[in-house]
């Protein structure tokens, strides 16, 4: 199995305590920092943009894992890269120019990934497997709060893992990840985990709990 990585979602942070919370994340040795960019069109909510990413980049050396929940992502790739993104993932459902977007991201020298919402079949990314570094599977509907983990995600992870074969592609899971849902996802083949509300309730203890749940 690939090395487990945690990617705490900054959307769940207390913005008034952001500097202190990022320091706690650094002390907990998290591997990535997940940044949701939402436009109010592709999803209902609005959150973050290039200026916020630039601010985060100036605050920490944790690599920024930027998840674009926006329509026409091709228009914004350059500004997001310039702001400091280290990984950009785009939704399969957000544009008809997926391959062009992935190439554009790679040509800027950073990692590129594809995101599947719960209703999007994994077979739709077969033709992209040689052009991506990460597959992000949503275990809730993107951009909506108060949802429960969709157990069907576990089988989807297994299917994606089979599709990947021996390619060096991370499988990331986002949505209601806690100390109970993380282990079946890891055992199914996922290795990168986005956790928001659960992790930020107590960064030190809950980061440890997530790692312990996988090891256990």
C-alpha cells in the first residue's frame, strides 16, 4: 500500500485562528493542505480563490492541494498555479476540456488530478489514467454541508484502484472522513484523506486518531 497522507481542509478552519491552526498542522506533520475553490455555480457555496491561496502559501511550507469546484476551470488554472498551488484537481463534470486542462497544469510544472462526484462513474476516467497524478473521489456531494459518508465510495475506491493498476497515482477521498470512515477507505486502496470538521475539532489528537485508525 502507498504511504498514507493527510490533507486537512482549510475550509473547516477557524479563520480567526488560522495562523495558529496551521502551526498545529505543521507540528502534526500533515502532508498536504486541502484548499477548496468554489464559485457559487458549479456548487452552491463560494470559497477561496487565488488571493487566498497566495496568502496560505506565504504562511506555510505544507504543499497546497487545490480542489477546483468551479465551472470552466481552464480559465483559472494559470492564476491558481501562480498563487502557489502544488496540486490541482478538477472535476470530470466541470468542463468538456478535461485533457487540455490536465496538460495545462502539467505544463506549469505541478501535479494534476481528476475529481469524481458520487454520481460520476469511475469508467469515465479510463482515457485519462496516463495523464494524472491523483484521483479524488467525493464521498459526499461536493459543496454541500451536513452530509454523511456514502458507503458506496468504498467499492468505488476498489474499482479505481483496479483501473490504475501499477501506475503511480494517488487515490484521495474527500467527505466525512473521521476515525471510523478512514480505515475502510485505506483498505480499499485510498492513500490521501481530506478531513475538515472532524480534524479541526482537535488538530493534534484527531490527526493522531486518523493515523492510528489506519495503522490499527
